[in-house]
């Protein structure tokens, strides 16, 4: 394991420099903010709270690169074959799981990822609770249950092969979006499973990419849901001139 410290102004660049450009991303628990480090050809977003995905769908203007799946993370990732996506992102996600589930998520991410796993989380336990069902989450929505923090993570929770980047003062606001008396550290953990390949990106081979992702989703989604998604995506591709 390697640990690097970076200032607020430098940390995004430090993380980006460690990431490979890939075609297929699995984004676990993105809420309304999916990962923005990479611009993959297929971006699969899995979130258990449907209103987050509905808002994301509106904001991404039904970009055909996005595949939005409303289901618990373990239900979806458990159905994926080994090494079936390039990179798994879990940003602001693992702290919402209890510790045992967090470690299970890391194991499953390593199973399905071909290239990299990218985790972002507070460094240590960051108290955030939404026990009151009337309390809106940070985005003014009703996803409080999913935003409660149930575990804290440090470098000791990651082992050999992980590259850790820590920003000591990244978190400035508390759970109520109020300034904290003392900023809190946050960290990115990147595990590289395979080195970058020299092959051309799938984006230049659209028929092959579409066949790949439909085969992948057909294994994960119920047949009626997959049929509706396939029809809707095909319509968007045709009307946008991308087919």
C-alpha cells in the first residue's frame, strides 16, 4: 500500500492521474452525483433510492451512455460475471454500509472489475444520521435512510495493492451543511488490477459495444425491465444520430 497526502487544490488531479481511461464503469450508490473522473462509453449507475435516479435521468438529459438501475448494490453486483466491467466506483458510498458489508462490497468489486476499483470516503468515522424520517437529506430529498453513515474507514482497512490519496482538510460542512469547527480528512483508495491496454476504445466500435452491454444487462435485469430498457435506449440512439 502507498499513502500520499495532497492539498485541496491538488487532490482531484492526483486522483485523476491514477485512473485508467476505460469503456465500461460500474458506479455504486452515485445518488445524484455519478463519478465524473472518467467519460466511459457505458456508465452503469446502481442506486437503491429511485428518486435519485429519476433526478439523475432528468439532469443527464437521457444521455444514452447512462444505464440507471434501481436496486440494492449487492443484488446487482452479485449477478455480474467475474471481470465483466472495467472499473468499479464507490464514491461516498462505503461509509453508508456497516463494516462487514463494506468489506463484502470491496471483495465483490475486485471480483467483477477488470482494471480498477476506486473508493472515496471520509478518513475515519464522520457522524451523519437521519433517524428523523421528516429530515431531508443534503439535497433536500427524502433519501435520509440511505445517507446515514454506518461505518468509518481508514488506511488500515485497505491492504496490499491499494494506492491511497488523503486530503487532510477536504470536508468542511457537517451533516446539516453547516461549517465544521475543524475540517475533516477524506481519502481516495485506488486498486489497480490490470495495467492499461493499448487497444482502441470501444467508442469507435459502437455495434460491438452495444452488443457487449446488452449481453451484460440481459444477465442482470428481469426480462420485462431489460426489454423496456433496450427499446428506450435504441430509440434514443436513433433519434440522437448515435446509432
